[in-house]
């Protein structure tokens, strides 16, 4: 599910902002070409639940590096669009909702945090019955 969340966030960014904004993942030492987005995954947590389920939280941070001509108003407008765009993201088997959304602009760079939560079902391997023998018949009652 971890890569599905990152893929879902990238897809929603692309749908919202288009080709003009490259989307990078993980750490990039050099070569960012603003305006662009950088996706970072935070500390993932999993908690075992009853009936073989697992509750998982995947925090993501979307950093927006504006172009040279963009001011505070333009960066704030990007933040507003992110709140809407990252409300839900697609994953293989449906959609998941982002919670705990917050944004902060520091040194001209937007940092947008969102957490995606979901239940996973553990795959449990059961021993399968090899052979089943059934005998049927009727009994006659004496009269």
C-alpha cells in the first residue's frame, strides 16, 4: 500500500497541475527544476487489529518549489488547490481519504502534510483439506 499511496498522490498532482510541474520522489540532491513538487513519505505506522486486520497510517509531505517569479500569493493559491486535490487519492482497490492536512510556507517553499489511513487484511494461509470421504446409504427398518 505504501507505493500505491505515493502513486495516488502523484497522480492527483498531475491531474490538478498538469505537465508544467515536474513531480520528484524522495531526496533529490541536485537538478530540481522549479516550479515543481517533491514527494516525501513520513514515518509509516501499523497497528494490528482483531480478525487479521492491520490499521496503517501513511504520512506524506508534498513540497512545492515555486518558480522565480512566483510570490507568496501564488504559493498560497497552490496550497489551496492541494487541500482540494489531495482530499482523496486513488489506490488499486478504490479511494482513500487524506486526514490531518496542514500547510506551511517557509523561505518561499510550501510544505503540505497529509496522512492517509486504511485497513489492510492480512493474508492467512489455511491448510486445505486433502481428502474427504463421505458414505451415504439408507437403513431398512424391520416391520
